């Protein structure tokens, strides 16, 4: 354990804001594992979301070519400026990471994103990065264990859902390590996991109509105990169309959608797109 985080918090009399998910890392072994797990080198431009008092930021600054950090809490801005003033490869942005223009910050670099994120920010950021087609190399994040398990889950498991399909359509995922509550001040109530998502050069499966693909995926997991045939019925397709589409896609008429891999979801969405008609409504 290292006291740097605690020292800085004490030095500035910093008061934590619970609503901003402020749990700061105090275990330097975990800081090192995040930097190593993210595979940071001097060639990299790292964007860090939510630097806090800068504990992870400083380790990133030592490993990377340059680091841009985005912090929402105005109380942390002067602390970060003071503590990290010795680094000329550091840029600090005061703003909301869910709203800033990440493309403009990246300036064409193939960025590596690193973040220890509050729960409520995680899904909007990931959805923004993936759906808005922001160019990035990888995203290494510390998140609530349950959310990491959902991203990493395979078909037919209880954790497999829309988030798993979204993440796995665009990325390879790898769990770096688990992190217990005592690694932070104040201690969160939940266990955390560091997970790395590496963006694939092209999505995992060929999809003709991504809007239809994700609509199908959302429908399946909104009614996950139903059969795929019933999910499609709820989307407005006729019985005959559903039978034809499932047969053509080589999927059992009694199958549940939650058992489909990303590739099988793509096969089905592409078949529906090809058949092109059949909506009851
Ligand atoms: N990186 C530090 C660490 O590991 O010790 C702090 C992590 S703390 C879990 C999350 C940080 O994200 C806090 O500094 C918080 O103020 C910041 N934050 C919360 N919401 C944010 C948002 N929407 N945009 C940017 N930063 C945010």
C-alpha cells in the first residue's frame, strides 16, 4: 500500500462527492496492473476519464507518450494542476466525459482509453464509444464486477445480455484482475473488476442492417425467457415469416435468443433483412 492518494486528500482537505462515484485507488499494485493491462507504451496517447486526485494519471504519464484526462469535479481541477504540473505530456479537461467530443480530443490518434469509472457513467460512455464509431484502440476500465461479468459473458449464461452482444460485436474482452473494496478510499460496497476491451478492426460479424440487429438483440433480452419465435412475434412479424426466417437462418424454432452467439444474431438479422417483408403491422 502507498499513501499518496491519502496524503493528497489530506493535504487539500478534499471532501468526497458520493454522487460522482468518488472512490479513489490507494493500492499502487492495482495502479501498476491497470497500466500494464492496458499495454501502455511511449507511443500511446491515453485518455483517462475521471482522474480523481491523479494517482493512476501519474502512472499513466510515466508510461505513455501523452495523457489527456477529463474530470467533471471542479474541486479536483486545481489539485490535479498542482500535483501533475511537472509533466509536460499532460492535458487536463474540465468536463463531462459523456458529453465531450472524444474524436476532437483524440486528434486522429489511435487512443487507449483508461478509466476507473462510476457505475452510472460506464454504460453511456461505452455505448457512446461503440455506437458513435469513435476511433480507439482499447478501453481498459475498472468497473463494478457484475458489469464486467456481463460484458464478458457467453451465450446461455445468466449474465449474457444486450451489453455482452454490444461489447462482443465490436471488441475482444479480457478480464485483467479483480479489485477488493479495501483498495479504495472510501470503500465502495461492491467488488470491482478491471477489464480490457480491444476494438476489433471490423465487427465480429457481418451485419447488413445494424439498427435491425440491435433492435432484435434488445427485444430478445427484454423478454429473455421467451422463445425467439415469440420475441419475433412481439416485433410484429407473422407466424409464417418467423418460421421461414428461422429455418433459413438454420435456427431451431424452439430456440431461445439468449443462446445465440453474436454471429448467430447476425445471421438471423441478415435473413430477416433479406426476406424483407413479413411484418404483421
Ligand atoms: N481515477 C481515480 C482513481 O482511480 O483513484 C478516481 C476514480 S473515481 C472512481 C471516479 C472519478 O470520475 C472521480 O474523480 C469523479 O469526479 C469522476 N467523474 C464522475 N463522473 C464523471 C463524468 N461524467 N465525467 C468525467 N469525470 C467524472
